[in-house]
């Protein structure tokens, strides 16, 4: 008697582990039943294990696969001739032969080689998933919805490696994105699931992250026509950490040129995809930077102009256009008002989000142009302007004067000296952003909730003398590292509800101008506003 496969699966579900082991070898039908209930639906994949992966997933097993976590096989950073515990060249140990260190700077050929490795492994991944899909179709099986998680590439470190290499500002690029096959089975794409922000430069001694360029995200999305959810946990858009020691600031410098180029390239890719996520994409989360990093800065130093030669931020404008068919949207990064509404120079049409139900934007207190949304209590930094990015704002690709001296001094100090004084809004900048947000709310007909906020860091040597500007209710204790380093949430939140809709202001003693009030009154009557 042959039992239906569904009955065998139910039997296997109630069996003990030892009984299941016996059933695995009883017949193909009982093997399939056991694997149906006990098979791990997630596969940890590397390019080196792709042959095993394709050998394993055939027949009934194909439909058991729900999630692929892809980790890159990047070559180690290891000096030539180095073996573990070998000593550095300047050692005084006469019993141990020294090794030759790797040169300080990454060359253009090295960067190209890394891009080639990255491109090759992404191609292998996509081709393997394409084969899996074809097997599924050949077997006549119903299509399975799958999640693809791409782990941030990293290189393991062995021996003494110059900090210039550990803190590379060059991101990884896809050299031939158009050659990738279409993947119709991927419904969710996660990038940076393992992401972590290292507060100090030596916390991660054993590995060096190689973040992908922002444009790669949207190049991959363009190859997934049935993608419903894009979840980018962290894109490593860097900001300079305020180390006290000059040598640490030197080595950990976030070079402005590659940062600007990555934003512009991402905007161009989104534009080429057709001016909007008009396919199956419903949900998008993109976190360009870390809030933890935002709260430890020197807000007195000049910031780069990431917009020039434009008068607006191309990345914000591209995200506005790209997002207009989404249901949920979360953005965390350095953005300007064109995220919500076009400016004249942008030349964009009036936006419309017909399906958007949930919107969350966490904005950095600095603007893409290098200006700031906030100033000091006495107006300090109110007139700060961004500096133009030139050739000198790209990392050198050849030996540079002083490299050896910097290398000799590295790794000695890790104390930081944040200078977080910008807690008072600059009306012109803040109202421009809030005004665009208000206009956007008016063209989101099914919106249920929306919030636009940032985090402000109030510093003082005495907890009792911290001037919170009326923002006591906005404190976020879980983000505070000491009683005198206070973090407050600043922004506005909209909650739909017809006649019960409300607008929650968490802005301390600051108040919007009459012109800004009029814009928000078109969305929620002023009597339904709440100042928290």
C-alpha cells in the first residue's frame, strides 16, 4: 500500500529523531517526507560551495529552500612569506626571521582585482540561482518565494597590515551588471544582515570590511523582477570619527571623493531603472549610515558638498522618484528636501505615492550640501558651508610622503573627542525639509503613518546644567552612554485616522513659522496637533 505523500509527511512530523533517521533510508517517499519536516530551509552559501549546493538541491529538495545567505570568499590580507606569529621587520628578536609587510596604499590594479573578484562571485551566485529556478520549472513545481541575504564582504587580516589598508574608502563595484541573469524567484533581498558599526578602530582586528557601493544595491534589484522587499541594513556611508590622536584621524579618514561618487552613481542607476519601482517592489528599507556614528562627531569641522555641480542632492531626488510605487519606505541617511518634493533645478514632476502606507525617515543633522540643519545655542556654526570636492579628496593610489611615519605611530591611542554642539534648529534649513515633507503627505492618499526625525546629542560635564531646550520628553535613555551625554529625538510624526488624525511635534521649544503651519494644516487641522 502506498500512502499519499501528505500522510507520510504528517507521520514524519510526529516521529522521534531516531525514527526519522530510519525513515530516511526506507524509500524515496519516506526520505522526502522526513526532509519536508526536518530540512533546514536556509543555506549558507559561498562561491566555493556552489557545486555542493547545486548537487544537493535537486528534485523535491528544491522547494525546501527558502533562504540563501551568501558570504564572499575574499583573499586574506597576508604579507608575502608570513606565517602565524612571525615577527615584524623592526623586531629585536634575533631568533625569528622578519617578514616583508604589504605596501601602505592600494593601487588601481588591486582595486580592479577586488572588483573582479566581487563581480565573479556575484555572477556565480546569480547563475546558480538561475539553474535552480530552471530545475524547478522543468519539474513542473510551483514557484517558491525565496529570500537572498548578501553579507558584507570582508578580508581576514594576518600579520601587520598598515591602517591605510584597513580603512579603505574604496567600495566594491559590479563591473558587468548587465550580464547577470534575471532571478524571478527572489522576493526579499537583504544586504548587510551582519552589519555592525565599530566604535573604535581596533575593535575588529581580524577582518577588514569591503563595503559594496550604493549603486550595486539597485543594480541587483534591477535583476529581480518579482522582488517585493528590499532590506538594506547598513551601507557603511562613513563619517569621520573624532579621535583625539591625529594619527588615528589620519588613518580612519573618510575620503570625500569616493563617498560623493557612490551617491551619484546610485542616483544614476535608479534613474536608468525607469524612474520608479514600478514592478513588484512594495517595501524598501535603506540605511546609508549608522545613528551611533552620527552621535560621535566633531560638528565644528567643514563638511563636503556632496551635491555639486547640482544645487540639490541627486540621491535624495532619485529616491523620491524611485519610491513612488512602494507600500512601506524607510530611509536613514544624509538627505535634503528633494527626498519629498522636487526643486526647480531638479525638473521633476509633482510626486504621487498612491500605495504608500508607512513612511519613516531618519535624517542626519548635516545636509548633503555641507550645510547643517542645526546650530549651537549661540548661533555657532550657523553659516557653515560645504567645501568643493576635488582630486585631492581621493585616496592616493601610490606611496605617499610620510606613510612610514604614520604607520610607525599607528595604534597607540583610541580616545575620542566629540564636539556635539548643534542642538538649535536653523530655521531656513529645517523648514525647507519639513515643508517638503508636509507637501508630500498631501499626495499620499492611503498613508497610515509617517515620521521624519533625527537625534540630537547634548553634551555637558554636569548633568544638572545640560540645556535641553524643552526636549526633556524626547530623551532616548537607551542611546545615552553617560548621565551628561544626553540624546533626544527631534522631529514630527503624522498618524492618519480621518477626523481623528493627529500631528505630533517633538521639537522642544522650537515652533514652525506661519507658512510652514499652513502647509501642515492642509494635512491635519491645527487643533489636532500635539507638542510633546
